[in-house]
């Protein structure tokens, strides 16, 4: 084989090697443990040295739904009367009527959205009434119900020299 014929083949081989290296390898799935339930496998992706878990998979396990609006590039998470709206461009979510600052933006892959543990703690915790804990070594996101103690309040009225307290 002559040198001029060898160069195009080497260039093609180098291109194919770079293309394979750039292709993202599918990440191993993660595990989600809902409160009072058995663990389920959820989709996950790796980026920037962090694991991002499927928001839709976790929401579905908790009885919620995730929808995607292609025209605006935004996602809407619904659970009962509560909603959270977020996109992939900025690290902000609107939870019911309040703005929530996130540690980083959500990662979108078409109609699927992936987030790190911070998202679940800041956005899903208030909606679902649970706390989240991420175990990196076990690739497990665990949720547990928040036990809020009931506080009793007793009101009294007293009149004292023409004023009411």
C-alpha cells in the first residue's frame, strides 16, 4: 500500500476512534427507595463527576407525573395540588408559587429530565413531604416521610382596663 492511500485510511480510523470516545456510555441505573416501599431501579446518567437520577422515575414512584413542553423546553412536575416548573438552562425552579435556587441546572434528554440529589431535596421534598438522602457508593436515593410533631395551641382572651389581650 502506498503512502498516499494509507493517509485517508489512518484519518478515517482516527475519526472513528474519536467518535467512539465522545459517545456517552450508558450509565448504570440507580436505585430509589420510596418511603415505606421496596426499592426500584431508576434511570441515571453521569456528568461532571456527578450522578443525575431520573426525575420522572422518582416522581412516578411517589405518585406524581412529569411532563415536557418542547416549545418552551420546560418540565412540569405535578403531585396532587402541587406543581414544580423548571428548565435546563438555569438552576431555578418554581415550586407552587415560590422560586427555588438549585445547586445546578437540571439535565434534559428529550422528554426525560435528570437531576442531582440537591434537586430532590429542594424541589421534591416540599411537594411530597419527604426528605432525600443520596448514597453515592451504593447509587441509591432514599426518601423517608418527614415526621412533623403536632403542636397544640390554646388561645385565651382577657379584658384588662378597657383593652383586650
